[in-house]
């Protein structure tokens, strides 16, 4: 690990090196990650529309589906994370997620009744979600030793964000032809490509090194320290979901903007988000992960306030730029922030980070419906501000919690 970016972790506490790989092989995870993120982004934003419009079900079925999928994701993520830290062939866990995704898409093409949709598809999609965690661990372990940790995580997040920029517009363009079947057929094709490319380019025998954790190396990974850091990610993710999912209806119902405003705003937000992720390694090098997240929070407060005060398309686009800076910075820095608490247990730390995002997403979806029904979509954005304030308070507590956390929050280069 590069000393200038992780100066507070002693060399003796570093995780054992994985088997050496050629540089070309170590980069093979990137196209596989792109295809996996693209496949996930084809379905994730579309399932709500499909359940309500395509199947004619009540909106609360979406909450049930999300709860099933996310609960399964969290449980399987925890198990896979532990297996990765004990030493295992990573490809087999990626293949598990890929196979689950293919089965979920096949069931959707078959168009099952509601109980099967919520049950079987939710379960298989939940297992499929764990492929992202496995690919992040794959990328971190394969690229480790060639780049700094923050740079590795930034590269992985850029690939993910690029996929999310491209897939959702394609999904809803396809859905305009018919309600769902074309989307699922394309998703099936992407799934086959994802599986094939992974089999061709990834080293299927690559094993994660067994973690040799010590109290010093883990930095409280099994205690309150890790809980604090995942709580920060939970509230930041909750704030993001509350804001981003409420914006399309907030624009049309409360600001009286044209329907295209939501798509334009999303595109601007994604473009700025990618730029913010690319800047993240420099930011971490200059100020550390804790202060990087404080900067992310400042952008969030500015973005949410701008949305609440906007009255025109120009104001909305300014808010989208600020939102992109918020989430891009958070997405790139947060994984490193959590991994710092457990530098010898990459699998466990990565699964904890991803589970905090899953939980934040599920809580955001549930709160969105309740708050919007009781009040309006403006109140949902106010809720995002409250969630961000809570996450920032926990981040402050973590920064001040002890010598190790304080050392990691200090500027690394002066």
C-alpha cells in the first residue's frame, strides 16, 4: 500500500499480498464490472415502473419486493465477505451472482404472477446484487500493490457510474415499445455477455489472501468503530435516495416543470458525478477520507437547499450539479473510509460498505412513500436534509473518537 495515502497503517499490519498478476490481468475486472453494473442498472430503476404499470400492482408491492431483495443481498453479502477474508476463489462468488441475475431475468421474461415476482425474482435479484460487492473486492485485491487504495476505489466507482449513466435511459427507451418484455430480453443478452466476458478475461483461479487480522490492523472493525462508519454511509445513502427518487415528481407536480426536466437533470448530475469521482484520489491525498466526506456533506446541504428554493429549470440544473458533486465525492471516498477500519479484511469491509448502501436505499424507498403521502415531495427533500445532518453528526463523532481515527482524518500531504 502506498505510504503517502495510508501512512497511519503500519507495514506489518498490511494484508498479505495476493498472488502476483500481470498488469493486463489485474485490469481485466474493469470491463466485467462495467457489464455487471450495466446489467444491474437496466433493471434496478425499472422494477418499480414494471411492478406498478406492467403488472398493475399496488405501489406497496414495490416496497415488499425491495425489502425481499435487499434483505437477501445483505445476508449473502455478509457471508461472501467472510469467505473472501478467509481465502477463497473469487470467481465462484461472481459466477453465483451472475447466475442469479440470469435466472431473475428469465423469470421476468416468463412474466410470473405477483407472488412469484415478489418472492422468486426478489430472492434471485438479491443474490445478483452481491456480484457488485464481489467485483469490488476482486478489483481491490487484483489491483492492490499497483495503485493507491483511493485510486483503485475511484476507478471502480467511475466504471460503475458510467454504466449507470448509460443503462437507465436505454431501459426507458426500450420500455416505450412495450411494457417490459424488450427490457428483459436486452437484459438477458447483457447477462450472457457479462458471464462470457468474465469467464474469458478473469483469472478463475485467483484467490483472496487469508486475512491475518490484529487489533491494531483492524482498527476496531469488529466493534463500534466499524458500526460508526457504516452508519455514516447509511445516512448519506438515505439522504441521496430520498432526494434523487423524489425529484422527478417534485419537478412536475410542485415546480410545474416539463417532464424532460427530470431526464436532463439526471444526465447533468451523472456527468458531474463522474468528474467528482475522478477528483477523489487527489482529494483523499490532500485532506483524508473524513474531511473528504465533510466536503461531500457540504455539497449535499447546498444541493438540497438549492432544490428547495429552485423555481426554474436553471435552478434545478444548478442543484443537479451540486448533487453530482455530493454523491460523486461520497461514492468514491466512502469505500476507502470504511476499508480503513479493516485494512486486513477487504471482503468484510466491502460487504459492510455495500450493505449500508442497501439499507439506506431500502429505508429511503419506504420513507419516500410515507412522507410524500402524508405531506408532499418538498417534505421528502427536507427529510434528506435531516438524514444528511444526522450522518454528518456521526461523521464528526467518528473524526473525534480517538487517536487512530483522528490520525486517519488528518491531511496526508502538507
